């Protein structure tokens, strides 16, 4: 490598590029490396990776480079302010934070799990997938914080007017690094939204199928329950209470016991839909819908998952409403009716609360796209509520 080649480095060297250069160049050429192109985060033990004969030249170069970067940082601080210096620092460390590496590794593990399940080499249940997705979701806060920080740094540098051509080039390079990392993080998130939707869509469909298979048995028991409630009214007529008192009391107790047993049997056979699962499924659908890349790639899965989720949301509401109705019809069942009746509109309230919280938290991590995405969130909310109300009219008649 010629001297000319070493002095015509167009952009800042990465640490890896810098080390490779030092390992190849003789000491005299090392001293000629342009200081302004050297990494600003050179580790103290770098000499251990350099040939013995070049170490003295490397130490001198590093000392000069550190002095140069310190002076330039102080000048930047004075000329542009702390927020610009912080943005420039962010660009230097933009390529892959520790949180992002952990996030990527967990997504890769999820891909391996899916491939193993598809090949049939390993039987993996939905619970295992959901646990793994929940663990990845816990990292989303950190990854989104990283995204917010990147966007903020980009906005700061875009609004800053460089004082000279050298700063203009340096700021442009920093912007390039920040945007590159932002795109990288965006692609990772998009891939995760797609994988998560595929996994959880299967869980949503299986939950729906399980509920549907138990519907027939539950309906038979419900019809028997309705007949018993009619019998109970019959045994409690004025004539029976006065003329056949003993038999009426015995019949009433027997019918009440059977009603009590049936209510418990119906309750025990119900497929529980946990609120935490509904939130997990909603997040998968909503966040995949808000991400342009993932939305376009999983339109069919999104549509099918939403249909099944509407069904489950209605069933979630149905189980609460059914409890309220049974308590209203059978006051001898010892549950506070005032508390139970509040469940009637729980599903709709649940959706409204979910989207309120979503809008509050999404504003930050959606960054520059927040305004448009809030409109999309509003539309998603309206779609879900419309489906719930339409289904409720045919499913429930209080």
C-alpha cells in the first residue's frame, strides 16, 4: 500500500479496518495516516494486535489521534452544543448495541424453532412459542428506545448547519451511519412482527377451534338449564306454594341443586381466554398492521388472524355476559350480581382501554411516522369495535 493510498482514506475508518491497516503498514507509513480519519474509540490494548516493530509508531499515532479528537469534541461542544455532540457520538456507536444483538439472537432462535417444528424434527407446543415470544417482547422496549435515540440524533444533525466543509462532510457521514442503523433496526423489527404474527395467528386459530368444538356440548347443557329454570318458576307458583308445600320445597331444592351443578359444569367446560393473551394477540396484529413492510407481506395472515380475534373477543365478552345473566336468573347462586353485571360491556371497554394505552406508548417509538400511524390506530380501533358490536347484536339478547 502506498503513502498516497493511506492518505486518501475517504471516510472514517472502523476499528477493524484500522487494525488491519496497522498490521500491514511499516512504522514510517503508520505515522502518515490522516488523524481525522482514525476511529475515535481506539482501545488501550490495541498494540497487542500489532507487530512489535510498529508498536512505538502506533502508540505515538494514538496519542496524537486522542488529542485531535478531544480538541475537536471541545470545539464541537462550543460551536454546536451538547445535543449535537451527543448525536455525533451516537453515530460512532450506532452499529449494533448489546440489546440489539440479544434481540437478533432471540429472533434467530425463534426461526430455528419454527424450522424444527415445520420439519418435524422437534415437537414444539404453542406454549413454548408463546413463552419465547413473550421474552422477545420484553426486549422491545430497549430496541424501540434505541430507535427513538437514532431518530432524535438524525433530526438534530439534519437541523444543524455545519460551520465549514470539513464539518459538513463529517456530519453527512454521521447521518449516513445513523440512517443505515435505523434501516437495519427497522428491518429486524419488521421480520419479528411477521414471525410473531405467524406464530400467534396459529395460537389464535387453535383457541377458536377449541372453543367451537365445545360449543355443542355447552349448548345442550344450556338448554337443560333453561328448562330447569322454567321448572323452578313452575314449582314456585302460588298454588304449589300453598297446596303442595312440602313437595314444592323438595322439588325446588332438587331443581336448584341441578341448576347449580349445571352452571358449574358449563363454567368448568369453558375455554378460558386470558386478558394477557388478548393483549399479546392484539399487539401482534396491531404492530404488524402499523409496519408497512410486514403488513404488505402478511396481508392474508393479518386478515385471518383479525377475524379469529374478533370471534375470541366476542367470546370473552360472552363468558362475562353469560355469568351476569345466570346470576340475574338464579339469585340463589352466591355471587355479587352488581359486580357481575359490570362485565356486560367489558369487551368493548377492554378494546377502548387497549387502544388508549397503545396510542400513549406508540407516539414515541413511531417517531416521525407517529401522526400517520395514529390515524391507522384509530381506524383499527373503529374496525374492531364495529365487528364486536355487529356480532354482539346477533349473539346476545338480554
